[in-house]
C-alpha cells in the first residue's frame, strides 16, 4: 500500500456584499486536506508558460512587411519567429503547422524549432514569459536575425 503524505491548505476569501446577510469585507477561511502530490501539481501549473523560437525559411524575406520590420537584417543570419505559449513548444509548433491559431509567417515558412535559443528559460510564470519573449526578440534582432513577433 502506498502511503501519501497529506498537507493542509488554507484558502482565504474576501467576500463582497451580495445580500444583507454578508457584509462587505467579510473574510472566510477554509482549511482542507490535500495530498502533496496534488499540491505539487497545482504549484507546477503556475509556471507552465514557455517561450519558443521557430526558424523561418529565407523566402520570408520576399514578404514586404517582414523585410520592413527587419531593416538591420544580416544576410547570413536566420529568420525566426519568437512566440510564447502555455503549451509545450513542440505541440505549439505542430498547431502552427496545422493552421490552428497560426502566425501568418510560421505556417508557410516555419522550418523547425530552435531549442538552443530558448530551452534554458522554460517553464516560467505568464508575466515572465511575456517579458522574455520580447527580450529574446530584441536580442536576436540586435544580433542581425530577421525576427517576427505577434
């Protein structure tokens, strides 16, 4: 028999006055047992966002808007798309290729993921992922990459 250790979680809720029986600002506390396995799973969900970089075919340079957004592009550098997702980057790349919420340049020009450029950052909280996506785009563009971000 497997023995699970049990933790307790206290949830504090501040209630708003919905009717005359509860005054605004009333705080209710509820303590419930939860297994540490469930607690760990809950905590991991908080930091489940990923940034990712997809290499694009050089043919994307024939797209006027892409070229205009990358005036300092260096010819021998790759063209990339930088994104952020709550999914695994491989799953998100497959969705781009299938046309599911696909970026306009990834579906026709996406070649492969470039995990060396993002793997060390993942996973992270949502706010950090938003900031990191922009930071990676700026860093790659300053290194001469052709970069597209949604």
